[in-house]
C-alpha cells in the first residue's frame, strides 16, 4: 500500500501524494484546494499539480519543498486521491456484498 500524505509546500499550496522518504520525493502529487460554498462551508477539490496544463496526476516534488506535513489524512480523502490516480472506483470493506452469490465470470461485468 502507498504511504499517502498531505503536506503544505513552501509556496503555500497543499498537496496530497505518495510519500517516498528514501527517494526524497512526493510522487504523483495532487493539489488540494478548498472552495467556499454558499452555505458557509467548504468543498475540497483535487487537481493534478500541473493543472491546467497537465490533465493527469503525475510527476514528483522534492521533499525539500515541504514546509509542513499534516499528522493525519482523512481516509475518504486518501480514497478519492487513489481513485483519481488510478481511474478506478474503490469499494469500502463489505461494499461488494450486494453482488449476490459467487462471482466466477467477471466478463459479465464488462461493457460490450
């Protein structure tokens, strides 16, 4: 499993990515932006670090550019990040219970 961490860079941006202490990089960084809502709350938006020029989450940021590392990252945010990086929808434990029966032929689930 990846070590997903949230950090604030020296330029003030918040990034979420795969932390690689040995290599000294945050791999596949995504910017985390907060957007105020009309109800007075905030919405969070994950974008590729190179947005708008890069449409995919990729690249590396050297750890020397990290000003602050958050102690914890909400699991839902980690899940959304991994879904964005892999283009897969992740299921919570037990989330596949409603399929019913034993699945042996996965081709039934593929679109034709």
